[in-house]
C-alpha cells in the first residue's frame, strides 16, 4: 500500500519581539498537537539572545532561523529605520525559505504571519501558499486601527471628542491607543498598525488572540467583514489539564522562578501585589519613585519585576526589606496562578491583560503607551475587573491597590475576575469557542 501523505505543513512567522512570539508560539504548539506539521520562523538575532526549551523531546514544533538583518546592525535604530530594514531583508529571505521548502518531503501549505507584516501575504501568495494573519492586540484595539486606516477616526485625536465607533463602547481621547511617543514626521508606527488592514480581505483565515465572550460585539462585527477565528487566550491553549504537554517556549529573559515561588509560598493567600510592566514598557524615574513609595505604603507584600535595563531608575537607597521582593524577570503565568497573589499592577499590554483575565486576577492599571490605554479602559469600565491609576502619585497608587484588594468594590472586581477566568477556561476546552475554531480551521485546512 502507498504511504499516507504527510500532514499539512504550516509556517508561523511571528514579529521578533517577546510579546508577539509568546502567543504565536503557543498557537503553533496547539496546532502541532493536532494533525499538522508546524515550523516557527525565528529571526537569527533574536534566537542568539533567547533561550529555547521544550517540555518534551516529542514536541512537533520545529524552529527554523531566518534573518531580518538585525544581527548586522551596530548601535541604536530609529523605528522607521528598523521597520524598513526588517521588511527589506526579511521579505526576500522568507521567499527564499519557502522556495527551498517547496522541494522538501513536506512543503508548506499555509503561512500564519504576524498581522504587522501584511507584506508576508504577497510573498506567500506568489508561491501558492494559503495565508492567515495573526493579531496579537485585542479585537477592540485592532478595530480602532481599522477606523484610523479608513478615515472613520483621525489622528491626532481631538481632546474633547467622544468617539462612537461600531460595536465599541463610547471612548474619550484618553481611552484611544496612545501613539505620541512613536509619532515621527512619516508616522511610521501609525502606518504600520493601520496597514494590518491593507489586504485583510484576501486572507483565508484571520486569527485573533482573544475569546468570544470577552469581546463578543466587536468579534461579531469583524466576522461580518473577514473570516475571523478567535483562538485565545493562547496562554491557556497548552495547559496540562488540556492534555497538551508537548510544547516549545522561547524566552528573551531568564526567569528567577525558584526564588519567586519560595517567597510566594511563604506568604498568606491574597497578600501579595504582583507588579510587572512586561518586556518593553519603560517607566520614567519619577514614576518608579512614586510606584516604589506607593507599594511601600500599601498594607500588602509586593513582588516587583524590574528588568535589568530599568534597575538604575529605582529610587536611591530603595530597599524592599521583608515586605517586598524585586527580581529582574519571572514566569508571569506561575506567579499569577499562585494563591498568594491578590492583584496585578500592570501596564496592560494585551498579553498581560489576557494573563490576568485567564487567571482571575484583578488589575491596577498603569498604562504607558500604544494599546495599553484602551486595554485599561476595558478592564475598568467594560469588564469591571480593574481600576486605572489616573495620575502616578504614591498616595493614589496605594489607594488603588487597597481598593482592588479590599472593600465592596474590590470584592465585586474579584467576583467578576473569577467569572472571566471561568469563561476563558471554557473557551479553550473541548467544545469551547476557541477550541472549536481551531478544530474547524484544521479540518478546513485538511480539505484545501
């Protein structure tokens, strides 16, 4: 009898940043647990700085290297120079990789690419591949960039204007994505984010790292325009209780998890404030000082992640003593799932937002830029599981922490956080919306 055909081969191309790699890799791991063969394309410079690990020798996700030219860059780059260089180098290298792969025993059938790289569709389409962009921001924030692209909203925003967009709550200018720190004469970052929608109508599938019950109205609105499939929260896709234990991870920072876990184990339930601003957000020295004093003024212990590049911004002579622990990095998912953690002081990037939601932890929001202001708005006013710090003064920070952890309002936030956790878990379990969307996609791919 003839040998069965090889399983469909999927290429996954994430944007080379920790916050984009994690959800894409989690999705790749889930696909590899089905009947698909999956190769994740990681840039050479990034892999030189990262730690790659697999929870099992049988993990079926392959890692392949591809250059975006970053390894040859000396010194800092402007945003504009970085994006131009990445596209100019990565595009032909992606084409070469696909061409070479076509002669293999398992040629690629589909390219899943970060939505900020819409040009990847043209490269893949020219070589006969199916295409699916993967959005790592919320559906709501992505919709805002769609309206900016198509004239339904203009930047700079009008300060006094109340924005009314289809399927979104009423938003003020302060609730919209904050781009001022990125704007240059050619508006590079704004154009990059708006161009996610430049060829979306040609996509075979469109993946979003969210789940239906979290953003139902906006997902339904988008589904009338594009072949949307919600597949999140990706952080829950490969949980052990879902029997998907074989997965690969890539980390740009080395977590000090043993010391974190031991310290948390020594604390009482709901007695610790977890503080982290992700892999990119950067606070100024005044903000760091106010935050340090605000944490010290609260009645709770605190675990504060301060990246090595940010450590010199801590107040001179700052000593957390027995009340706090400061580390350069940690396994955020393990921390958020720990019984001792009462709340999460966060910049509210979408990954951190989903991780808080997926673990039922209420949020004290200190958004810095980009989508974080909108995510914070939804945490506070739409989902009711957080509070936004309006300024950055120590008294207000301490009061917000106390308000989330104690009192009637805090109790209601924690109740709603538990409800969202349950809904997130249900979405990725067998029969849930995200799990069903993934299974439906796999079946459709097998038939193409």
